[in-house]
C-alpha cells in the first residue's frame, strides 16, 4: 500500500499535480493500492489547518510519499517521518518559489530535506540542487523525470505568429516579463494566449492591468485553466511556445510543447534549459525582458526559421521520456 500526501485539491491543473496524478494512475495500473490524502490548509508555508492535515496523513497506513509542496506542514513530525522511512517527492524546493517567504521556507527545508530517508526528484538539476544547496546525501535521491504522451504535431495558426504560454499565474512563471518583452515587438504580427489558473489572484489581476498599461490588451488572451481537448486545441493552433520562468524544476509545459513540435522561447532558469535543445529554441536570462524581446523578434518575424526550429523540436520529442514507464521507475525508487 502507498499513501500520497499532497495539498488539496488533487485535481489542480499544474505540472506538479499532473505528474502526481499520472504517477498515481500508473502505480494503480501496476496493481498497487494507492491512497491520496488531500491536505487542507495553506501550503507551502503551513497554517494550523495544514499542520492538522499533516498529522492526519501521517496516521495513514502504507509507504508514505509526501509531495514537496506539502512537506513543510510535517516539520513537527520529522522524527516520525524518519522512523516511517517516508519519501519526499520534490519537483523543486519551495524555497525557490518567487513571491513567497523564501527565507522561512529555506529554513524549514534545510532542516527537513537532509533528514528524509528517501527523495524522488523530478529532474537531474533538482537532484543536484538538493545535494549542493540543501546538503542532501545524493545516495538518497532518485530522479524520475516526467513523461510525455505521443501527440500529433501542432498545425499552427496559419496567420501571423500565435504564441502560447502555459503555466499557473504566479510570479515564478514570469508572465510579466513575457508581456514586457512582447510590448517591444508591436511592429510584428503576433498574438499571445496565456493558459493557466490564477492561483495568485492579486498577481493575475496585475498581469491584466500590465497588458492594458503596455497597450497590448487586444493581442493578449488570458484563457484561464485548460485541460484535455481544450488544451490540445490551444497547443495545436500555436506557432511558438513561450515561458519566461524564473525557475523550473523540470519544465513540463515546455516538454508538452516539444511533444507537439513547437519551437520555444524560454529562459535559462533551471532544468527547462536541459529539456529544450538549443536548435529548437531561443533563450534569454531570467527576468530580462529586453533580452527576451531581442531573442523572440526573429522567430516571430521569420516563419522559415520557426519551421526549422519546429523540425528540431519534433525530432527532440521522439527522445522524451514516456509516461508508460514512469510509474515502474517511481515504484522501484520507494523504500
């Protein structure tokens, strides 16, 4: 029996939650009995409700796996986690999350992460950061990267350059940087669709206001959460994927874009630069909208260049990990 503790709601749309859901589905397909404990309260900086939920999850039978977003809520139970031989599932340390109290989160994770009996990281870079920055014994870390599904190649918009950016509307994803970059390119024919849940309401409202301030409201669509056929349709009509992230533990949205043969405009922040090969992308430093604007100008303007980048993306997609074998690797990593 396996018990997964994760902040509620489990059906939230984000790369991390998608990973968790696909792993749970894969484990069940392998015949494993998996119970998901959705933890109430505020995460990752826990409130009383979150700590109460952690106490309840700790009582669940089976091999305990805790999503890193919920791990700080267990800080009072660290000795019990060690005794329980629990596993932490780390997409990226929450101390790297822009817009939160990073010092407080780092203090918690610096204490908890080195003590965890086992850690599953979702990228090589995250594993390296855990060892270098949080003193985690590399022997305790197993990397199980996200998978992708075989997907038809995107057909594109057929007119101008339709840019798609997929990621929850939180500061770390850098949507404000992307908007400022594109505002310098109004002489070109582009439109932008931002797909993502307004997880941080104040930040989301600020992005809408920023688009208006920059005079690009008519070119920008905030599509909100999309999944399934609606998300597939959004990718299919795109000509270029863009994500101005400040940090990615892996970059699942970029991998999904590659799987559809989409060229990418990204930053060099975190593992996303490992996921997307150089021939398939243009790249800028995180937080630098001027650099991103310069990088994006040519692929927006030059359809022939986009086609070359798309071919490179499609070729790279054939070598991406597939979901069909992820659960078996995950299961093998559990103590």
